[in-house]
């Protein structure tokens, strides 16, 4: 029973993801979390203002269940299945993050410097969160989907735009962490 509280190895979780993606391809469905934002906006009436939101959102109800499942699964995983929230990262990375002010590096999934109520009291953190959220939202729309949609669904469908997007995500991540992140912190 102790295996439940440990991260699943790739040879268990990988085939499960492949099975789910095979079912989605068979059912002619695409997966991606950012598309749910469009669905939520449409439900709230945004289709009356913008053509982009004027579509049959009921055809995407199944994807809204994925969001609910991710929220419930995350809650259960965090509060009932996680005994150790430390992150297995190298000592060098932990040292460099501590130099940047992340004192809980390696001990928690989310650094309290950015993900706590106190983070909102800092103008710098608030500005970073707003700009970062805007860039992620804009980027997901401009790229035609988010990282999960392109990397999992798009690549499994052998879509060239998804391959280009995933390469762009990796390049952007490398530029951010090696060049911009040290400048910001």
C-alpha cells in the first residue's frame, strides 16, 4: 500500500497517458486545458461580444470534466496521498535557487516566495504574477493551445504545428531560466 504515496514511475503513468490519448483519438477528441477557458467564457456569454467565443460549447462538456477531475485529483493527491513534498532536484540547483532568495528550494513543490498569500503583498511579485499570467494566456491562445494540448495531444496526433510549438516551449523555458530568471531575482 506504500506505493500509493510514491510518485508513479514512467512505465506505469506513460502507458496510462498513451491509453487515454488513444481513446481520445479514437473518439475524435483533442485534449488541452487552455481550451476550457474558451468554453468557460462562452458559457458566460462572451460569444455575444466576440466571434471567437461563438461556438457550440456543449460539444466540449467532456473536457470540462477533465478540469474538475484535475482539481479533485490534485486535492486528493496533495492532502491524502503526499507524505513528502520535497522535490528531487540537484544540490547545485538548490544552492542557486537559495542564492536567488528561494529558501524552500527542494523542500516544496511551490516556492512560498511566489505562491503564498504574502507574495501578494510584494509589488514586485504581484507584477510578475500578472505579467506572467498574461503572457501564458496570450501565448496559449497565439500558439493555438497550451503545453499539455500540444505536447500530449498534438504530438500523439503527429501534428507538425504541435512539434514546432513544443520546441518553442523548450527554447522559451531555457531562455527564461538561464537568462531572464537571474535578472528578475
